[in-house]
């Protein structure tokens, strides 16, 4: 149970009415404010003897918060404002401060709030304005218009009052026009108070403000660069609606549709852009302005199938033919008695977000009977002005800046896509909304003040770091829109002025947060200084490769929303904006950030062809975590910043990793094999050609080999080479090594002798088992260079190492270093030694095998894997997968770690292992026939072999029906369509195994009918007892 502290009463219809608070807690712009806290801070000032703070009622037109102060002596309002500014967030600071001789008291001696004078704003700030210079008074007026705040003190910070990059540019245009100067955005970012800006103006060089001259009347006018781009996008997809901008308003009351139609006619009469269509003349896109157009307002009777705004918008929006004005439509849908929905749809080629504000204001004025008058500025004037020599000279200077920014190759952003990018860009979109809470925003404000940033800059910095961490990149480009109305004549025009900045960031992992924030500030300020150069012209000058699957130059936008798209006031009616649900994805990702009281609302528009909703939701959580980290220690390096939430950390570390699905078996591979022999002695263990070896025969051969090895001193810690082609003797040799307690070093007879010698020497093996007549030979078949084994067998079937005295000394090791070669056939045929040493058995933690891979230094790299690792994998397969090991093909080369999984998955399950000669292994028809003859159930195949098997119709048709399981490992798996069809039919299951050689398989994923096959399947989840962590290059989750 939670006590709210709110006062209320229940109305006769059962609804509750909020009437106030038990205490003096109020809401200001959606944020909770304790008036007592403000009073307490005010009383800390030495000039304040007493005070009280009040809040305006919801329908009042005065200030939100007013402070009444009784001073100890002389107190200046500006000093009190500075005192509050240093201690309270912006939304809790009083809009007005009134100095009183005494506070009014009631009969009980308490402050009588009802008797306090009701301040009008001019009265409340009269002391401030009286003290201001003419320049400061002019700046106050501009600030109030741009920031939409009722009162501004000389010490107020522009950005604390809600300023951002867009509002800086609005203020800049008006300041330059009003005071006939040419200040820059960079200067305004530094001069954040009215006195500081007044000082800039005083020191600035005066220039004559040059208005934009009206364009002469002509048949056509040039289209702007932005209009040309939108025209060509629409031409590529004439039926597309990605650049339609629909609006919906709920209207309560008696709407006069005739008057509304006349209001739309008045809009078209005032703004030529609403009577403009577009054409190609002499290979150039031009504007044509119609002298007059009759606007057709559609009126639809009450909807019979529901009037949900999103459904109404979907039925209303349709493609525009850009060659036929008007490119604006409107429809009124009756939804009940005295109720309707107004739908308006425009093409983006006409206007931007700021224009929509102006348009709704004029539409309301026209409906309310107020004359609109003529527009002082039309868009054709702007397009003509852009071509004037002074403007072109200025744009040429800006062009040089942007070309320098992209002199190096343009990076392509690597985003974590859920779906493969289509060859033609998709605009299918959805949105996800989240809120950055008040505590985080309060910290953000402190960081901004400390580093001289706007909130927009800080958000951009965090966003670029987020993208860098996702893509593992330290060079990326993010788009952001700019106001595009630097000339004051454009301020209230309706047209498409917005431009896009392609901001290139370099969030290197070794940079500190403080350094990177400074860089982002500089990049954005420099971009704003050069904001007039059209983005479309930059793209053309860079001559980027044409890619119809994505936008040019960047894939993601970050927008700080600075305008109200939904404000419409019609006299006598209650009008409320409705959510349209219209979210075309013009980029892969577009983030919109809007200040909401003392929180920040963020809406993410994303392309549903590329992203699933959970991924975007996770992005928003990562962004919030990252923003908190950025607001922390500024000396931390970017590599140290983590994205992971605490919930995700628990999920990644524990929930996704099976920590103990079963206790690890404290047994070795050879112990498990011997247990199978005890149960299945006479059953077939392996087949090679016409030979079939039972488990008893295989075990007896291994025992003889193991005894001979123990007599040579081999045991735990020793490594024994096995040099043999695929054969029963090779398998017996591997088992014999394990019976001795030593580890297996597989050696491929097809490898060059020099290479084999280096491996044996590097491993420290003192004994090599061979299966004659195979000898080491080079791949180049140069018999004169091949080194045959010296035929000098000992009584135990052994002889000295391969190269004899000719073996070269390597890396300081003398040529006298030797190993003993033992012939497998002789060992198997010979009786066991009369006094064979018993030796120590290997432990689960002892090495099972050593395989060599190519090393980064150019030398082969040895990797040791213990018994416990392979036993755990095989037990996991037995418990948690459907892999049938009753019949397995041994396909992998013996030097590849998958061969151990093939051999022992089968033998430890008591199955039959099929061995085939190398010539048959590479002859698919013969191999398929052998699989069918032996009814093999499971094959381990490299992904590269799946392509020719299932990519060729004759091979795919001949693939044995007996095979029910394919295990793929070693490289990324791409599933051919014919194999996917077999999976859909339930004829085969495909298992994707992943793991580095150091750990063997650590994740598995099975594709069957329950999980319909995809072209590039995941590598799956961790196997039992083997946690897996995905880390970035800096070791972060």
C-alpha cells in the first residue's frame, strides 16, 4: 500500500478529481517539486530573512513558480538567481522573484498564501529589465521566443533553460539579423548567458543585413539539393510512402468542415510551396508553382469499422505523384456525435518539422477567422538565392571543409543486425520508446556544465560510443539534422530548409571520456559552422559506390527534437494530437531525443527488415547504462566503459551458461572404452574395407601396443606420435598410446618430412608409432627430397628416427636429439613383453592428445587437450542431443581435432566406426555407396563439403537416406537450400558445433523441423560445464 499525499474527491459518476496536496509538493512541467526545498535553499542566502514559494494553478497564465522574499537589507534579484542556479536544477528554480517588506500572515500567525500578490510576469521581472542594457533587453526577447520561457535572468544559462543545437541556430539567426553582426554557433556555445552574448555583440564587426530578394516570376525554378534527393528516392519507388508525413488530430465539438476547407484554401493561397509540383527538365529537377489550386477536403461519414487513429492513417496514406500538386491531403472522419478525426498527409519534399509548427498556427488562425495575409518569403526565393554568387562562394568554402573530413575512406557502420540486409533498401519500420530518468539527466547537466557541452553534445557522444562498441570501430559517421534557417528571413517560412550534417567521430578505446567529449563538442561546432553546404552535394562530390541497400555516407541518425509537430488550436473545439503509428524507417536507426521536464524521452525508429524489437530494446538499455558511465569518472578510458546492465550481466554469466548440468565424469577416455569392451566384446567396433574388428580384437591390439610403450618408459606426461593413414592399425595405435597413459600426437603421412620432424621435435615426443609401408612424403611429390624411414627394425619392431645423422640442428637443439620409431603392425603381431611395466594410468586432467595448427609466427603451434574435455563433450552429446552414434563415419583427417570426436563418440557409445581409404573418402558416389551399405547414421562433415554435396542436384539426390545426422564444425556454417529442404522434411538433423582447438567443442546448435533451417544458423548454446563469454577487444562483456 502506498500513500500518495494527494488530495481528491470522488465525483458523482465515480471518477476521482485531484484537488491538491496534503503538503506543498507540486508538479512543474511533469517533474515533482518540493516547495519547501526551494525555500530552504533561499534561506541559506545571507540577504534572505524569510521567504515562501508558490506554484501557479494548472490554468494560470503566470509563472510556474514564484518566490516571495523578505530581505535583511538590500537584496538583488540577480544575486538570488545565481544562488539558486548553483544549488537547484533548472525546473525547480522560480520563474519570478518578488521582494516584499513582509509576508502576509493569517490569524494563526502562519503565512497566508492567498494574500500574496499575484505576480504578472512583467511585474515579476521588472527589476531585471530595468537594469538591462538595450542589447541585453533585445537578447532577452530573442531568448524568450526561442526557448519559450516566461522570464529570463541575466545569469541564466541558455542550455539550462532548454537550449540545444537547433535552438542555438534559431537564436543565432535572429541575433545576427537584429544586431547586424555575424556571430558563429561556436561563439554562442561559449557565451551561454545574456551578458556574455552582449559582450560578443559589442566586440563584433558590424555588417549590413542583406534580405533575400524575391525571385522573378518564371515557369519553373530550380529544386534544392534536398528536394532533388527526395524526388529521386520517390522515382525509384513510385508506390512508396516512406517520405509521407501524416498527422492525426482528435476533435471534440461541432467541427465546421466548410470553414476548415476554406482554411486549407487560405494556406495554399499563402504558401506557394503547397501549390508546387516537381518535374525533370533538361535532366534537372525543377519546381513548378501553380497559380491557384482548389483544395479538396475529404469528409467521411462515421466509420463503421472502428476509428482507431492508426487504422485510419493506414487507410488514408497513399503515394504522392510528385508531378501533380497539391502534395498535401486532408480528410475528416466522423467518429460519433460531435467527434471527428482530422487526418493530414504531406510529402516531405514540401516542408520540415519547423514548418509544420508554422502551418498548424496559420491553419488555426484561418479557421478562427483571422486573415493570414501574404507570406513575406517563398521557397522559390530561397532556391534562387542559393544560386547567387555570394552564396555559392560561401558554400565553396564550406565544401572544402567537408571534403577534408572525408578525405580518408568512408567507414561503413557495423551494426548487430538480426536479419540479412536486403539488396534493395527497405523502409519498413517500427519504433521503441524509453526515458532517461531525472537522476541521470541531473548528472548529465553537471557534466555539461563542467565540460562546456549541451545535452545534445553529450547524447551524441554516448550514442557514438555505443555504436563503436557494437561494431568494434573507432571511426564512424552519424547523421544529425540542422535547423537550416540561418538567415532570419527564413524564420517563419513553410518549406524544406532542414539540412543534414554527416559527423565523423573517432572514439578510440584509449581515449579518456573527457578528451572524447571535447572532440565531440569540436566536431559538432565545426559542423554547425559549415552547416549550409547541402548534404546531397557532399554525397555527389565524394563519388561513393552506389549501394541500393542502404543510405549513402551513414546508416543512423541522431535527432534532438526541438519543435512541436502536434499543436493545433481551433476555436470552440478541443483538439488533441493522436499517435499515427506511422514509422517508416528512412535509416537503419533514427534516435529522437526530446526534453520532457527534467527527463529525456527517446524514440528509436528502426528498420524491421534488419532488427527485431528485443535487439532495439536492448540497445536502449545499453545506451542508458553507457550514459551513466560517461557521466562518471572523466579520466576513464572509453575501453573501460561497459554497456551491460546488471540483469544482463547475471544472464550472461550464469543463466546462459550451464554451470553444472551434470557432475563431470572423473574417468578417462581409455577407462570408458574398456567399460564398453567389457559389455560388447564380440560386437563390431570398426570396419575398413572388407575387414571388421570386434571390440575384443581392437582392445587386445591396443593392449599389446600399450605394453610396448610402457616398456619404453611411456606414461602420463609423455607424448607419442601416431604416423598412419586411416586404418584399424591407426585406431589401435591411438588406443594403445592411451593405455600407456601417454598422450596422442597425430601425424599425417601426407605432410612433408621436414614439417613432421619439426612437430615431433617441438612436442618432445620420444616415440612415434608408424603403420608401414606409409612413409613421410612431400606434397610436391619430389621423390628426391623425400626422406624414407631407415629400415633398421629392432627386436620390438623399432628403429632410429627418420632422418638419422642428417637431421638438422634447430633452434639450439643438437642434431643428436632422436626419437624411436615403432611399427604398429609388428607391435600388434608381437607377443607382449614378458616383463611389461605396469605403469601409471592417466588421470582425467592429463593430456589426451596434442594437435598442431598453423601459428601466428609461422611456426606450427601445439595444442594440448585433456581427457576431461573430450569426455565432457561426449557425455553432453549423449544426454542433451539426438546424435545417433551407433554408426559413425570417420571422415576428418587424423590431425584435425574433430577426428577424436568422431572416433570416441562412436567407440564410447558401443557403435560401429566406418573407416574408408583416402581415395574413397574423396569420391562422393563411392563414399555414399559405402555409407548406405553400412547403414551409417551420423557423419561429421566440414561446412565447405556441404556446398558441393547439396549444391549439385545429382549429389544431393544420391545422399544416403540412412544418414540422419550431419555434424558440421571447423568454420562458419552456410546451409544449402536442398539441405534445408531435407531438414524441413524431417529426413535429417543438422548439428552446428563450434569451439577453438584449445577447448574442442564448446557450443552446439541443432537444426531440425522444430527450429526451421536458416541459411546461416547460430553456433548455439554452451555445452554442459563449459561456460562461454562474449567479450569485446577490451575484455568487456
